[in-house]
C-alpha cells in the first residue's frame, strides 16, 4: 500500500472509529476487555458486512463483462 493510500485509510478509520464510538454503550467501555469486545462486535455488525458487500459487487463486475455478448 502506498504511503498516500495508508494515510487515506487512516483518515477513514479515524472517522469510522468516531462514528462507532458515538454509537457505543459507554457504560460498557470501562476495561480494555470490554473495549475489545465492543470493537469486535461493532466491526462484525457494521463494518465487515459493508466491506463484504463492496467486494462482492466488485468481484461480480468482471464476470458480468464476460457474460455479455
């Protein structure tokens, strides 16, 4: 990954982190273990499905191109 891409990724991760923190139950963020569980849960529920959907669409594009006459 290029330095520019890494910087852009970091900016997006910070923005996502802020959104997820705002949505988090702050009463369950008092220990490192609780933070880890909350982050894992939010990534599984909010982030991973979006990434999966994006990648799925991209992977389908070349297949659709080869199916067209």
